C-alpha cells in the first residue's frame, strides 16, 4: 500500500524485502514457530502442508515449521516430527507449496531434553543433569560426552536434510527450556565438567551446535537462533547472561536472532502471556498421573502473566542496542501499527504465532486494511490454541465475545 503512513508517522518498511544471511524475504513478516501438532507418528501430514500453504498464500514473508526434533529421543509428543530421511519428501511437498505462493520456508530444529517422553521415543529423557522435571514427571539421565557429541552431529545432519527438503532457513531452538536452554540455564545445568558452571561452559553445547550448523548450512541456508532474553525462573538465566550469549551467537555467524523467554517446565506462559487454559490442558493429558498432578498443582506452579501488545519490546530494545545482527521481534503482535512500531525501532523482522492461527492471512488483511486487529486481542488471549496442540492439531477455539460469555 504505497504512501501509507504508519501511526507513528514514519514511512512503512513492513512490505519491503528483508535479508537474513543468504536469503531475501519478500517482506518483514515471519510466521513464528508454533507447534502445529500435525505430524501424527512423527510424519508431516497434509494438514501441516495446508496450514503453511495458507500462511504463505496469506502474505507472510517466511513461515516456520515448529519444533522438529533433531533426534527421536528429543521428542515431547507423538505428533511431533523428527528430522530423518523418510520425512524429507513430505517436507519437500510443504516447501514447494510455500514457495509457489512467493514465501520462504524455515524449520525450527531442537531437542526436548528433559521434556522428552519415553512413551514417544522409547528412550529415557536426557538433560544436562539428573533433575526432576515436574512438568512431565520426568527424571532424565545426565548426558555423557558421547551423548553430547551425537547430539551436536544430529544438528548438522538435520540441517543438511532440511536443505534437501527445500527449507530456506533453519531456526535453532536455544530457548524455552529445551535441551540447549537447559544447558545454558544454571537452574537445570548442575554439571561439574566443561559443560557446566561458568557461562562459557554452559554455552559450550550451543557454540558447538552453531559451528556444526553453520558448517552444514554453507552459503545457502540461513541460520536463525531463538533465544531466551530471560528464563523467568528463579536461578535461571537472566538478561545479562542472555546478552552475552547473543553476542557469542553473533560472533559464531548467526544470521538473525529471535528474541523470546520463559521455560516450558516452569514459566511456560511467560513467552505468550495472557490466561492459562488449565482446564483445557488437563483435559488433554493422556497420563492419569500427570492429569491428577496437574489438577492439584498446575494453578499453584504455573504463573500467569498479563498480556499487553508488544510485551517483550522493553527487553528486546536492550538487545537491539547491544547487537548488530538482524533481530526478529516476537511477542504480542495483533495489529499492523504494532508491526510498524517494532520495525521503526530498528528490528528487521516481526514474527507472529497466535495471530496466524485463526487468520493465516493476517498479513494480507492488514495490508488491505491497516486498521485490522487480530481477534486474539478480543480473545484475551485465553490461549485455548495452546491447549489444542497437546493432543491434536493446533486450532483457534475462540468463538467470539458472545460465545465466550
Ligand atoms: C500453539 C502455540 C505453540 C507454540 N509452539 C512453539 C514452539 O514449538 N516453538 C517455539 O519456539 N515457540 C512456540 N510458541 C511460541 C511462539 O512461537 C511465540 O514465541 C509466542 O506465541 C509469542 O508470539 P505471539 O504473541 O505472536 O503468539 C508457540 C505458541 C503457540 C501459541
């Protein structure tokens, strides 16, 4: 929409191309990795393809397939994929469909660590240290040096397969309390070897992963990293160490960082804010023990954080000031004016998850009507879409104000 002046009075760059390492997005919008729950038995389904195709047709610059594990043992859900040769042709169909609509495709690669589910992978969960994870009632095994070496290699192999599958970018998941984040965080990392203790030691796994990933990515695949600005748990990683870690990633050649926060096993709604759909989440748990535990304790243990538009902006600004590489802002975008504001503050890209659940064409909508606001705002958000991913496909359950009353 040429000539449109954004609400803070500067000319918009939202619909101008943007560069991340070797790739150029047609505009500044990214579909944030939001677990779709659309890989039954670990295999990408037709609905996963259709969802990402609809986001691409809806105007996004790049869409991100969420939470693909680099190893079977890193899976949290049975309907979560892990990158392996058998799924490459399925992902290829998805990336072809996305490309047909002029968008690019990224895949988030990670490992659940202490969130890994033995019923899913047949393996005991692994973590930096043997510490109970109350979320899934998991007692993980501390990783050996050989486990770590294998994990690092798995990242490289996953990047090569992602490239074969047609992905333009990979996003390494180093936040939210999954394996890499568990190593970074003093709350979960109690190791006494070269991977624990000092920040440099806690960063060692991530640094090794980055080198392996960059090597595998070569000059074709962009490498983004999702990081926590704050773990939001007592004894966890705070902003000063997160900034240091982000500088390290910049030095290791990350093409962009996605700034987030929170720990799924303790402060899971810190990354999203808004209401916690306890009832819906408990209803969808398959294990009677976890169901009962959550019934009694989840309201006491999982903290609620109020939602406001651009809730991470204050913290993200400090990262913007300290770093030179492209930054992706994510967190509470429900309007075009919010996107414009973020870009005007020096962030190169904006990412959205919830706004694209009910409206995969949200980007086209705000292009056509700059005043359009996502129904997420009206929803609260109650975050019912988050509950749906536990046992099935991510979907918006919000029926509008009238139905909610
Ligand atoms: C249903 C759902 C699933 C999510 N799954 C993931 C995930 O697999 N990986 C991840 O990094 N973030 C995940 N997130 C967090 C989002 O990527 C994003 O950081 C967060 O929702 C804030 O963005 P928003 O306000 O635009 O929704 C998820 C969010 C939602 C709503």
